[in-house]
C-alpha cells in the first residue's frame, strides 16, 4: 500500500512539474526583464540629474566668433560632460554589453535621437544652449517614461501569470491522483476554459503598441522558449495529460 501511494505521489509531482513549467519559467523571464528595465530607468534618471547640473552657454548671434574665445572651449567641455555622464549612467547597467553592446554614439542616437547626438560631435556648430539642454532633458524624460510604462506592463503580466498559476495549481490539487472524477469532468473542462479565457482578456486589455499588446509582448518575452504562450501551454498540457489518464 505504501509503495502504491509513493508511486501515485511521484506521478502527481511529475504532472505538477510538467504542467507548471511554462508558467514558472515565464515568471522568471518576466522578473529578469523587469530588473533590466528598472535598472535602465534608474540609469536614465541619474543621467537626467547629471545633465541638469551642466551649465548652458549663452551667446549673441551678432557677436563675432573672434570676440567669443571662452565659448570655443565651453562647447567641447559641455559635450564631453554629457558624453561622460551617459557613459557612466546609461551605459553602466550590468546587462549593457550583453544586451546592447553598442558604441556610445550608436546607443545615444538610438535612445535619444540622432539630432541630439549631432550636437555632441566635435566641430558641431551649435552650442550647449538652453534650447539644446531642454530638448535633451525632454528626450531623457521620454526614455524614463517609456521604461516606467513597460515596468507597469510587466507588473500586469506577472500578476496574470500568478493568477493563472494559482488556478492551475488548484485544479491539479483537486485531481483524484492523476484523474478527474467522472462527475467532475465537465466542471474541470469549464475551469480550464475559464483560465484560458481570462488570459485572453488580459491580452485584449493591453494597448496595441509594439511589445505591449498581448501577442507582441509574448513574442518579445518568450521568443527564446519552446512556447510563446505559457498559460495556454500549461492549460493544454493539463487537459491532454488528464484526458490521456481518464479510464
């Protein structure tokens, strides 16, 4: 009797692991992605503070260059301070080399804008003026906002995964070993359908922007996994496994 019980427990544990694996893996993926995005948000906030502390250069367009010797040095100094600040904040996140691996100019242009990068190049005609600084700070704020928004989306995905995982675990716990009692089969099927339906509603409630609607987000997050839709995969595994074990 004891051996039979241990075998049943082992089968149940294997079933639980098999069914829960997609969702638990997805939760780990989301946690890692959140950590990276949040680190980038903090890095851009630090960059924003550094840029805010750089004094701008004021000059009159009517003043001949020969009468503005101090400005000749002011521009390179300001530009280098911005470049150093970007290197020491945005480019210093732990995952930068693995995820991006871009030069400073490439990453600055991609994250902020090629026009703003042009203002930092050697020999650029513009100065680090109030307008340039405001424009740069605005672009940095946009980068921060984008990461805050994506962190909210990842929080929503995490909550959806946790809710689905709890519902699936309850169904597994209610099994008679690895079988559904005959009188409970319709209810069991309905419960699986409800888990899938709620997951689809989560997708429908998201925006259609890249990486933010349900399908694009799953492609982005889980593209390197064996599956793209972790909850639906778990539901399918449970349904097919239990159906295969029903006498």
